[in-house]
C-alpha cells in the first residue's frame, strides 16, 4: 500500500535519512522505533511532503510515486498525520479544528462531514462534550485526542502517528491505546512512531528500528519481543552499526 | 456642533478608505506573514481603472465598480505569481517577498505613469455633488456612499473569515502554516487568494477615493503609509481592527488639522505620532486576535 524505496532526505544541506526501505500493507499497524534524533519524525515529514528536501528515492502509494506531490495532494490521496507536538489550532474551537481536518475529505467516496463528526465523537466522546471549547484550553490528553480526531476527519486510508503518547498521563495513554486498537480492528492502516518499545509492541505487528537515519532492523514484533537485548535494543543496534562503519 | 458632526462624516469617509487599505494589508499579512507595501499602489490602480472604465468608457457605476475591483484583484493575483511565489518556492529569506513587493510598487507606479501620463485625471461623482442631510448630520452623497460601501465590504469580509470554511482555512494558515499544510490546506492557493482578495479590497478603496480627489500616479504612496498606520493602530488579528484603526487615524488627522493651533503641515504629522505611540505602547494594536494573550 505504502512503500518507500532507497529514500534519502534532509533539511537544507544536511542529510537526515539515508537509503530508507520501508513498506506497510493495507490494514497493518507498524511501529517505527528509534532513539531521539534517529530520523523517525523526519521520515513522517518526508512521507507527507512538508518541510523536507528529498534527495533521492521513491515514495510509492498504491503503486504511484508521490515524492514530488504537495502535502494537500498527498492528504487528498488518503494519508493523514497526527504530528509531533499535536499542532492543534489553539485559538480555534474543537469543532473548527475537526472541521478543518476534513479539508480534503473525499465526499465522492460517500463520506459526509456529519458522518465523520459522528465517527470521531464515538471514538472520543470527550471531544463531543467540548466541541465549542477553545482548543488551547483543553488538557494535554484531550489535545492529543483532538489531534487524532482531526486527522481521522479526512477519512484516511493510512494514518501516521508521530509519538502520540509523549507526555501523557498513564490513564490517557490507555484511552488512546484503546482508540488506536479500535481503529486497527476496523482495518485502518497505521504507522506509529514511538520511542517506548512496550507501547509499540502492544499495538504493532511489525517494527522498523531507525538508527542515525538508516533502517537498522526490521522484524516482527514477536521476534523483537523475544530478543535478549530488548532492554538495550537501540544501544545494541547503534554499536553494531558503528562496528560495521569502522570495518 | 453641526460643524463637528460634519467633520465626523469627513472622518468616517477618510477612515473608511484608510481602513480598506489596512484591510488589504491585513488579508495578505495574516496567512503569509508578508507586509505588502504595494497595497497603496493597488489602490492607485483601482483609481486609474475607474478613470478607464467610468470616465473614458462611460460604464455605469454598477458595472464599472465590479470591473475595477476584478481588475485589481487580477493585479493582486499576478503580483503573487510574479513577485512572491517564486521566492516562496525557493525558501528565500523571510524579508525577500517584502523587498520584491517594494520593487513591484515601483514597477506599478512607472507603468501607470507611462500609460496614463503624469497629469491629474478625474472620475465623476456617481451621485453628483448633492448634499445629504440626516437630521443634524450632513455630508456629500459620495461621503455617505463611501461609508455605506465600506461597512458593507467589511461585513462581507468578516463573514468570509468567520463563517466560511475558506475563511477558517485562511485563519488556520495564519495561526500555523505547517499545521495547516498537514491538514491538507493548499498553502499555494491560500497565498494566491490572499493577494487576489487583498488587491480587490485595495482596488475598491481607489475607486471610492477617485471621485473626491484627483487621480495621479503618485497617489499610492500616501495611501500605503496611511493604510499601514491604520493597520498598526487597529491590530493585525481581526478584520474589524482595520476599520477601527482607519477611523482613529482619520479622527486624529482631521481634528488636528481643524482645531490644533499649529501649521497644517505639522498637523499632518499627528497620525504618525499616533503610529509611534502604538508601536511603543501597544504593538499588537487595539484589537488582538482571538485566543491571543
């Protein structure tokens, strides 16, 4: 469904991603893991086409290369993102935020705005209760629900989530985990960027581990969970890469 | 008292024009962050369009006015295509479009002077020279036409921003361009539309102003300065701020000229004292954007 071939990208003259190979099939939830600065968020930006310079490679969506497409075109093709740091429109109401999430809603495929509101409010009833509230006055957890709900308003086929659990209280983490599980069961394809292995392993079927802008490992979650070095996975993989680079 | 009320009509007339030019600045500035000093030239082009359509081709106001507005809207859109978009595509430094638009200002002025010449031109008063009296409030028919048209225009623009999805998309881009792009809002289209609508609004100011002043190729710069001053006074964040700023600027200007015991040349500087005061004491202007602390 979404396949990345030999992608290199960066900011200005600095390369952040090098030779990335990555794919996700329809209905899959895959995790993109790695320590801080590994290039996970940059890869998300690369896919969605915002604020990044592509050097080489291909980003194939349903067999079509979208590497040169604009972000509004990419979102119109069925991708949506819950960005790092939520990026809600703080001075606007919850309802306006959600409504703007539906900017690229494909009504020709039978989706209506009312149906999308119902869908999001069923998933996060708290957003319904607070629909007239200014988004900036929501709690951190509610803002994250809004960010996810807003991305869902465009009825995406692939949802990219960039560290959606960062800085949230455990009870909110569980609420969002439940929501993502429901979306997975409903067949929504998801790519989850996460630093914490336990969360990723609970949700994903496969995982990619990025180290210093390169894919250091791709494996099923089952195999990953069975690794003896799981507690120090990033460190172990980084050491292996350094050894490879030296030799 | 009657003299003061008549002065207030004159304040509302001038303030409406300044407010429109301020609104043209604001419509471009909010979603793009670009201060477009060519807004005054757009107003001048509106006045020259009125010379062509209304004076020379003798089109009735009901046809000539929308044609002028459309023409300057087109100029606004072309300005974006020529002077702004290529810079944005290349991630040029933030100030580049401002400088590029200053260049366009010169190009517009020189083009207008070579097409229309350097002599004063005139546009007829659409409703003649008659006076309108509403109780003790009196003024020329053109003054009331300007005030009514401007109130109507501001209402339309306000409704666009507050009640339509397109307006909300403009606001989203103004709040956070990256977040707006991630929602699928077409930044390129919003930028182009902001220049086209800004051009149309400035063009309207020029058409309304043309019958009460002579149309001259140098008329754009004073309008650009007054419009910018009104924008600073009223605040960038809200549509009604532009009108409020224009009215306050016109009030200070007219009252100082009429009543202050100083030479009129010095009195003309009073609005700029107001500008400096606002920049020092309340740089966000009278009205802040909603949600802004």
